[in-house]
């Protein structure tokens, strides 16, 4: 059990272009989340459903990469409010599975999705690619978070293992050195 000897750290979490698996992995710390709640307060996170920052945060956990201008804007704003920013998972670190589209021209992706794909070819008779100003503008490629803002720490995995997230959070919150076992990164 962790001892509470200092003021609670403020943590924020957010998801960009990804699958939300990293947040699910965070929840997979299971009953340890009760210990974590003794040490931290969540702010702007789907975990507590706070949608905007109400205070500056000590630690930010960001998952997903940037596939549109809204992701870029959200990441820049998120960075402004977090003293330490942790890229959580392969999408945040390298673009992950969404970045597979980086090898295909954007026009070809849009044509397949809206004009020529097997599920849309017969129902988009007017051959319209959505371009409403309220829709986020799709970027020419997927950008990992460190290409947009400064990232302080990287936790790899797809998603990172719950134990890795737990160990990293405990180290960041308590100021202890993060000691990672080889098995934390070994994937068979």
C-alpha cells in the first residue's frame, strides 16, 4: 500500500486518434486505482468526465496521434496545462495503426472512404466528399505527439501493460525512481 505523505498530484488524460485502449489499460490497474485515488486527483479526463481543465495539472497522459487539425489543437492545449506530459501507447509515440495510411496519398484515402469503397459506392450517388467547415480538417499524414509538442516520457505498448502504467504513475507521483523489469517491455 502506498503512503500518502504529500499533497495530491493533479492528473489529466486525453485521447486523440486511437482506439481508447490505453485508457482501458489504465483502468486495468484494477483495485490499485483506489490506492491511486489517495495520491492523485483527476482533472479533465474521461475517468471522471471532466471535459475542460479546471486547474493546472502535474501529469498529463495522452494517447493517440494527430490525424486532423482538431487533434493538433487539442494536443497543444493539453500540453499547455500539464507540467509533465506522458505519451501513452504506440499511437501517441509513433502514430500506431492509424499511421498505416501515411503510405497512401490523402486523396486516395478519401476516394476509397467516400466514393469507391464497397460500403459507399452505391449510396453516395452525388459523389460528395464531406467538406463542412464544422468537420476537422484531415491532415496529410498521422503525426505522433512528439512531432507536435514536447513529450517528457514515453510508455510503449499497444496498449501499454497496466503494470507499466501503474509503475510509471507511482514513480511520477511519489518522485521515486522508475525501475522497470525486462518483462515489462518483453512481448512474446
